[in-house]
C-alpha cells in the first residue's frame, strides 16, 4: 500500500502493537538508522544499518515475508530525491517497528515514546503544508497482512 503525496499536513499515526507477524526459518531482522553515517549500509546489524533518510526505503525493498524491520529514531522519506511519485510500500508479512535508539537486541527493549520514528512526505524539508506533500509518523508497529485499505 503505497503512501502517495497529497495536499494535507503532516500527521502522526500510532499503529497497534497487537499486529504481529510470524516469520519462517529464513526470516531476518533488518536494521535502519537515519542518523548513522558509517557501516556497511546493508541492514544486518545496528552498526551496519541501512542509513540516512532513504534507509527505510532500502530496507523495505530488500525485505521478504517473515522479516522484521527495526527502525531507529529519526526521520525517513520515500526517496532521497524530490520525486513526488515516490512511495513507501509495505510488503505482505513484513513487520515494521519504530521506536528504537539503535542499540537494542530485543524487540521488547524499544521505547517508541522516547525514540520518535517519523515517516514523512516532506521531500524538500520545507514544511508539511508546502508543495502538496503528506507525511505520517510511525511510532509503534505496522504489518501489512495483504489487506487492500484503498478508499
């Protein structure tokens, strides 16, 4: 379900942690950190997390059903360009968790109230009401179970 640009202000979305995903034997945890500037940028650990504002898009692209994506506090965009057609698309069976500080080894250690994880459509960084862009904040959990929520 892609997040497309629309002329509305940035909003914050709290998603229920009751949504869960059970992974297979090959399931992976993929790590993302907007503020990381070193490491392999391959998502295999916090030290080598997908990094920068486009890190979440890279993790989603690499993920497969059963994976979990752990996203550290920071701001993430669907693209590092000004392409307003860009979107972040959740994949069926991939769990997306925000609220990490970037040192946790267990899901239960995250604190999404203290470690705000924001997904925004403000591509130019000039504010949510300029340029017809939309944003939303992931502050807890999202899992796409294959439902079509298109209005």
